[in-house]
């Protein structure tokens, strides 16, 4: 059993285990001391009724127990998960006047960037007693659904939006910044049109029928970006050493994991990588989480 789990961790498992580990899941518990009420309203000590949309742990060494929270009212707050006993209320700071769908910590830094329904991302500096905006990033024409920092470059992050675009930003510069690299229509929705080739013959040709929301962007390394969409079910791999801004047609990714692994052609809600950056987990809208080996970009999921 131990050797099989180790093989699975390092990507050498076949996915066909000789035993079931379901019994281990029954041992998992969430103790009451590990439950946190979310963001409290500023007017009283009652929990806010606004839904939490995002929570991310800090990446700074020694502060991995600090989790950033964001809700549908546009507030952000921070929770110390090392606190023993009943959790203290955390009061939110109004970061946006619209929902915050995602946020991300800059690597080894006390800065976070947000993804909001107001079509902007804001970089914040997290001080001991205050949260201060540093820069505002404008360019998307619809709600921003996902943001992610480069794993080693705290000045580089990517955003994905309902407008179908991925934008890569450099945080160094003036207060209002433009995207360094823009991938338009990153996940186009394909339709198939019948074309007459003669009086009796027809053929079907693919065409782009519309824009699909980008639901998740995720750096694998400083120059490789993974992305997923709400409708096409494909996972794209982008080489950020290319300048996609100059593309006139639909951009071509470095490679893709096509949607054939899905039980039905549906979208993907979010992507996540293991610490080694070789195993990718895709939470699909068919209610299944799939695991892929992205060291080789194998099209077939290892396990689900």
C-alpha cells in the first residue's frame, strides 16, 4: 500500500490500484476548532451573508497558515489558521464594488492580486494594520474569473476573463498599466457548418461560433501558462515567450489536452497543480476531478 501511494505521488502509478483506500477517507474529519465563519460585516459581530468566492493560503515562508478570503460583496480579509479555540471574527476591507472571484498571493511577498466582476484586477500591499492598493489593471471587457502569479517572479501575473481573453501583466510601472501579452479568444467555441461541394455532396467544416469564458489560468513555470474554459473542455498550454498580442486570428497554444476525456463535452471550473508542478488536477463541470501528467502532457487522465 505504501509503495503504491509513493508511486502515485511521483506519477508512476497506472491508476489501477490493487486495493481501495476509501476506508482512509472515512477517517478524515474537520474539527470544530478548524472551522472559520468567513468575513464578518463591519457594522456588527455577525457573519456576513455574502458568499465566499475565493480563499488562498500565503506562500511566504513561515506564514503559510495565513489564508486570504474574498467574497461576493468585494471584500477581502485574512484569517490566522494557527489560532487555537474559537475563531475570532475577521472584518473585511472593501477592495472592489463588485464580487471578487479569485485572488492570488505574490510569491514570497505580502502582496495579493484580485480578480473582480468590475473587470479590473488590483494589486494590494498587506501591512500589519492596513491593506493598501498599489496598482489597478484594466483591459478586460467582462468579469475577471481567475488570476495567478508566476511561481518565481513576483512582478508577473496572468488573468483570465469572461471576455475570452488571457492577459499577462508586469506589476512594475505606473499606477495604470497595460497588459504585456494578450491571448484573445483563448478558448473559442467551435460550431460545424455544412458546405455544399456539389449538387449531391456536402461536407462539414468547423468554424468559430463565439467566445468562451476563461475560467482558470495557472502558471506551470515562468514561461508556461495553463488555461481552461467554461464551454470547450480543452486545457491549453501557452508559451509566454511568444507575443500573442500580434496574432490576427485565433491564437495557437503550444499544445492542448483535448476534451475527449470528459464524460460529456462540458467546461472546466478550475485547475490546480501539485507542488512538483507535474500533476494537474482539473475540476470539470461534469462533477469529476481529473488528474493529468503535465510533465508529458498526456491526453488521457491518470485517475479521476
